[in-house]
C-alpha cells in the first residue's frame, strides 16, 4: 500500500497539463495532498502550499508522488537530486511513469539504505488473459476522446459520482496511472503487452448485475497516431454499451503532435461507434463531455448549446456543471 498523505512533485513541468497526475490527485483526493514541490522553471501550479521536503514531513506527508506525466514517461536527470533527498528525508516514492523507479540503481540503493519503499504504479500485477469477446453481464460506459488529456478520466469519475449519489450501481474502472493513484486499483493499460491489452480490459470489467454500470476510464484517441492502440483495446475489450465523446475545444493541435489537428466530434463519434459495434452491436453514443476549463462562462455555455443543437445529444462539462445530463442519458438505455 502507498502511504498517504502525499507531497506532489511537479518537478520542472512546462505547463499544468504536464502535471495531470498531480492535478487528478488534487481534484479527486484532496485529503491526500499536503502540498506541492516545484523546481526552478516549473510552470504548473496545483494551488497547494509550496513546501520543502522538511516542511512536508513536518506536515505529515509520507510519500513523494511524481505528479508529472511527460512524453515517454521518463525520470528526468534533473529530478534525481530531489528524489534521492526525499528518500533520505524519510519519504517513500511513488511514480506512474514508464521509466520505473526500481530500474534506477541510485534510487534503489538509497531506498535500501534508508528502508524506504519505491512504488511503481505503471506495472501490471496480474497475468491478463487474451480477449475472447464473450458477452458479459452488466453494463459498461467508455469515455473516448478527440485527443489525449481532454477529460476522459474526469468524465468517468464525475459520472460514477453522480450514479452513486442517485443510489445506482456503478464502479469507476481506472486504466491509467492517475486513476490508479486516485482509487488504489485498476489496470495500467499502456504498460500491458499488446496482445493482452483487450483481455486486461475484459478482466477489469467482469460479469456483474444487470443494472450495474462500469465507468471505464478512456485512454488516448483513435486519431492520435502515438496512442491509438490503447483506445482500440478499450473499445473492443470494454464492449461498451454506451460511449461518451470527450473534447477540449481550445486545442490547436493534437497533444505532442503539432502537425496533426484534432478531429471533429462527428469524426470521433462515427469511428468509435463503428468499431465498438464490432464487439457490441447495441452500443450507443449517449452524449458529449466538453472540457471548458479554458473558456469563459458565456463561451462555455454557448459552445455546449451549439453541440447539443448540432448533434442532437446532451453536452456538458461534467466537472464544471455536473454529470446529470450524461447519467440521465445512461438511464434511458
């Protein structure tokens, strides 16, 4: 078990989106976030107290969590001094990067000498099966997106919270490092061997009561040439009964791909639904989740109204305005 509470390490993150792991923990498990540690040049700010390691220990923090999700998931050489010092100060380390803590000899040596723990969240702990495509009982909703980091996890979490508030049966199913750090369980999908990815999603969303919904955290995008593989595994392994299309309207290009523009909502809707019907012919698109965090109130409301009028399905920012519309649409299935 990863000991809480956490000191969130933002390192030298170039923007808030690069620190999305920290942001997810701050938003969904604020009781676990004592403060933040930022290095020189960091442009991310979780609006938590900036703390030294000594101050964070005095405040009760037990684990330094690497809150950065950089391209390729690497541990920067510039971070090493802080990570080593954290171990020496009595912190455990937790990370969801592809570059594992346990593969860094200097961190392993210091952890052993100080009796501290290294927690690598992005390591599969189960021998997952190959997907068989057999229909499972229960219902499943998958968030798909026009790009990476547009709000797929937040959408699933918001819908799960609203379902539970209504007394309905729902489980949030984490498929990435941030979701796993928030909930303590899930499948680190992008670290699963390709042949077993869809099978791991089947394993994550097993047979359940007929009126139970699994809210599956989406990953990547079918239109993102770097990360479309994880999206495909979720669509076929998840066998969703419902899809929610997620979008961030202010993006100028795909995350990390300046030469690629975002697809339209219609393109994602049509392609995702066609592929989902391979595994579940009854699948439906039930609405749109629009990440309006960079839009004014008037601009956000106008954009949502336009999406609803144009596409004929409910549209909302589930984190800003609540997930009522999307849960209502699920109830109608």
